[in-house]
């Protein structure tokens, strides 16, 4: 039986597990799950952490290569991958875009302070803006942290104006990304 794994964002390809439990690791990438995972119920040991570390560095690594590098049996790696998938630690298969694919796009972090009871309505409106790639709630002086991507400064300016004019937005601050010095995000 083939089954798709839920993912947090739209993926280029959906992950599936075949009836004989072989996993194509060429496109696997560890991403945040849509559903919360009880990390206390999931006991991850050094081998699980090592598997995730290797896959984060090279998502196309095969089960055989993982087994060789970690000096364990292929069946052990396969069983661990299956458990990591079913518990939601590995949520699906996707493509992580490199710098070449992201070139020419202006990325901006937008810090929003909003009215206390306006969050649901603001989130609904923000989700309708295609340039808004990520929305996070925060603790501290701001309420929401957005990641926005635009093709030009004019498009970015229009998106920022649209966000700033939303009812319930008290203030916003924009931080334009100049370059990425380190990206370990999975």
C-alpha cells in the first residue's frame, strides 16, 4: 500500500513507501511535520541522529551508503528510516533549492506587532499573499515573524505596503537579507 506523508509546505515530489519498504533517498529531505510530534514518546539515539545528519548533508544518499558510513547493516538503516518516517521525524520527500534557484529573489524578514485579538484574521490574510513564504509566532517584542520573497524592490514594496495596511497590524519592521553565510535549516 502506498501512502503519502503529510508535509508542512508544498513539495516538488511526495514521499511514499513501497510495499517492500524500499525508500528512494535521492529526494528525501528532513522537514518539519504538519502535525505535532511527541518527542518524549520518540526515543532517538546516536544512530538516528547520525542518519539525520548524513541525510541533511546529502539527501540523495542510498541506504547502502548510509549503512557503510555508519558501519551497521542495511536492514538496521531501513528499519530506522521506517520508524523515523512513521513517527513524523522524517515527514516526506522534497527538493531543497540551492542558491542558483533562489538567485534574483529579494528575501526579507518582516517583524510584525499586532493587536492581541487580530491574529487569526491577519494570519488568514497573510496566507493569501503568495510572496509570504513562512510565518512564525514569536515570544518577545514582536508577535509574528514573516519571511517574504519578491522578484524586485517594487514588488517587495507593494507586499510590505499590503501587510502594513492590514487591520490589526500595529507596526512592522523589515530586514532585507543581503547574503546567506550559513544555512543549516532542514
